[in-house]
C-alpha cells in the first residue's frame, strides 16, 4: 500500500479522514463512494483540475505524483485510489464490502489491481484523447512547471504527448486504449451473465471501484451498447443514492459543462 512519507506539514497535522479529490475524477469518485457507503465522516479538500490546483509544490508534497485522490488519515497519506479503498475497508470493516467466499477474495483483488493498472494506458488515454486534453490545455509555462514537479516517468511521458507544444495523443493511442478496455469489459460482461455484481453476486469493492469508470467513459463517448450486462449492472449501481451523492451530484455541479451524468 503506497503510504507516502509526506513532507507536507499541513498533512502531518490533520486529524481524522481528509480527502484531496476532484469532482469528475473517477478515481476520486470511487473513494467518495466507499466513504458514503460506510457513512464515514470526512473532510473535503477539493482540487480544481481545470485551474491546475494539483500542479503546485504544496500538493506535490502531499502526493508526489500530483494525482487525485490522496487520503490523509490522522496525518498518514495514502495514495492510489484502490489502495485507499483497501485501507478504508481494513480500518473501518463495518459495513464490509468483501463479503464473498474465501476462494473469491482474489477475484476482488484482481478487479481492484486491474482498474489501477489500466487507468493510464486505457481510461485516461481515452478521456484525454476524446475530451480532457482540449479542456486542460497547458501553456508553455504550465507545461514546464508540471515537468519540473513530476518525477514519475510514465506520467511525464503521458503528459508530454498532449502537453508539450505541438504534441497530441494519436488515433493509434486511442485505438490501443480501447482495445485494452474491451478486453477487460469482455470479462466483466461474462461475469455479469449469471450475477448482478462483478464478484460473487455481492455488491463489493469491485463494483465500487468500477462503477465510476462507466460514468467517466460514457461522458467521453465510449459505446457500452455492445455490453448489455454491464449496462444493466450500471443501472443497478447508479441507482444507489450513495452513487448520486458520491459522483453524479459532483458532475452536475462541476465547472466542466453540463454533460449527462446518468
């Protein structure tokens, strides 16, 4: 679990649960969703990505990758959204969201790991290619500041594709990303043939992790019509009041425009 040895004196002195997050970030939304499902009190620190509030020395001191979300729990910083889910499930086990037989626990872990592994090459690439790159344009000074703060080579390379002057993600990048996503969604579609939920016919961390991804990809134009079981699953998860509070409400009230949220 990526617990960050933070250099932020602000983070070190925080008590309770504090979430640094952004309205439309699906990674932020899955953490907000679990917080809502567990009815945990938490303090919101909203990061406006459109205003590039994450590209500061202060925020990079909290999350060295400059990404959202970051959870601070009694002065301890945890990054990577699916690791935050695991942390919250361990520290606050009731109500629990791993209520499946022992031989299916690894399946939940697979879905959590996969949603993290596929985020940059799949989800984020599609979103930036179709929509986000046009909204989050960087001028030369902003691009230089990001590159000076960012130390992660994969993120530096990704943002060089659309942030450097004259650069852009390509149609080939988007096609490769869609192929990755289709491979995962084919497995999910198969699982949902005989179950209402992704693992073990139980609403679990797997569903909490992947539900916001459907919303995000749909806003970016991803076609889920070829996945009727996934579409029906999303109707179930998005009809939960916690999902509306954790994600759809944030989309409706964001500064990014008036995309259809549900």
